């Protein structure tokens, strides 16, 4: 049974410990007075002092921005852990390429966002897994419907590429998107995605259910975020600016449904030519995109048609006009489970494509002229996009040699991914 002194001691200790952040430095005189009155012994007072100091030292430090004008600061992360098991077969080949069968960190983003007042702010995202920036922009947003970005980000052409990697219904972007936007390797075009420049994004609502979105940009013609790219030994042979534009019409449907349809284009000087050694030869590249994205109740749909004109893209005398499309419907079975199907088809117009160009982590299979891809997947949302599991069956093929002779390579396998972001 507690004595009166024990009850007082317990009450006093609880009060002091609950307010340790405030009283840790000022508790000495109070404890001394309690000792003099006989309520506490010297040892009990020393024990309380020790408890107060220990708890005070474990209070987390407050993070603040380093600049005097900083009025907001946030930190975030996106982690994607992926496993791929893909096997490739080549028609009439005695032995196929070595299969892919491994786990890896697909993305490890860390993001810092800050504001300095006056509608100015900055965002920096770095991918620790890939060793590259995802965003590094200074933003001025004079109104909620208009924003200007300065720095490194994705251009707003090629709708699937511009969408967040944290909200992709399929685990990877489509084979067609990869062919048109990822880095030029003599076959892929490298015709969009990350650029350094000045960007404008805006929207205008005409009614409660309809409006438009628009964007424009002036950027470097290819991705190079280092200062060496502007030097005499850098990209000086391809330093004419690229121009970008996008216009879309938006609308609202019943049950919180939405739709958007639009057109985008990019002009990239000196980014044409065949192979990877003809930059700066006066051969240009033009990119065109027509896209749609619809959400209606539990149903979703995304589709896009991409084409380009690549001057001397086939050889030294012949242009290439690759084209492709993808169609991706999805269905939300319940608030946790979603099913996704995608079909994509590409014609490189004799520029060339390999399975590894368009199916991430796939063995090559040789250079062909056309490709196709099927994806069947399911997503399990534990905490929405903040915590989700994805599983997909991938089936793709390339066919027909650049000379037109029949040929074929196929890949089939499974891909899974776990994502956590905050």
C-alpha cells in the first residue's frame, strides 16, 4: 500500500517527467525545497534530476531551413524494390541469351521541398539507386493555375513518361514510351524526359466541368545536368535549344470521374542521325504525341500514340519515322485490389529495336524492326500509393530484321515490386 509520501512522490515525478522539456533546467530549486521539507530524500531528488535530464536529451531536434527567408520545408522518400525473372528465346538459335533472374533497388528517391515566400520555392529529388537527379527546380507560382519552373525536370511531352513513377499502374512504363524517351543508344530516340531549361505549366477552367491544360518549355536539346556540358569540350556541337509544347482538354464525369485528351510536340535540333555519333551534323528530330487518360468509377484507361521524324535516322541518306502506341485499361476490384492490362506495338521504320531497348531488364535478342508487348498485372494497395505491392506477367517480342527478312525474339517472365513512400 502506498504511503502518503509515496503518493506525493509518484505524483510529483509524473508531473515533472511529463513537463521535462520545460522544467529540466529549472527543477533544481524546487527539488531542493522538497528535500528541506522532508518530502524527498537527497537520493530521491537526485534520481528525479537524472530522469529529467535523460528524457530531455531524447527529445527530437527540430529541423529548420538554413535560409533566413525559408517559410516551409519538407522531406520525403520513395523506395521501390523490384524482382525480375525474364527469359528470352531467339527463333532458330541453338542457345538463347542468359535469362534475367534477380532482385534490385529500382528507385530510392529522397526529396527536399522548400519555400522562401513570395510564391517562390524549390524541389530537389535525387535517386540514390540510380545516382542521378529526378527533379532539381526553382519554382515561381504566381497563381494556383500558373507555374514557372527553372532547372532540371521532365518535359510535358509523352504523357506516360511525365506521370509520377509512384502512380504507375503497370510496374514499368510501356515499351513504346521507353523507345521514344529513354537515352539514345543508336536505336532509342532519347526524345523527351529530363531536360534543363525554363518551363511553363498552366490550366484554365471554362465551366465547372470543362477546361484546358497547357505547357511550353525551352530547354537544352539533350540531358546533361553537369557544368561540363556547356564547356568547349562538352555538348557545344549540339547546343541549339529544344522547343516543347502541350495542349490538353479536360473534363469531369459523374462519380468523380475525369478525362483528359491532348497533343504534345517537341523540336530537338541536332538530335537526329543514325547511330549515336551523328549529333551536331545538322540532322534534327521532331516528336509528336496524342494521348488520353480517363477515370470513371472503378474503371481507368490510358492510351497514347507517339511518332517522330528523325532526319537521316535510318542511314546517311534516309530519314526514319518510327511510330507506336499503347492501350492500358485498368479495373479497381475493391479499394485494395486493382487489375491492369496493357498492349503496346512499335514500328521503328528500320531504325532498329532490341528487346532490351523496350522491356526493362530483358536480354537483347538481336536488332529487329518492330516490337510488341503484353502486360497482365495486379496491384495491392495497403496504404494507397504510399504502400503497395505489384505483380505482373510480361510478354514481349521483336520481329523482322532491318532488311525485311523474317526473324523473331521473344521474352516472357514475371516482375514484382514493393513500394513505400512518405
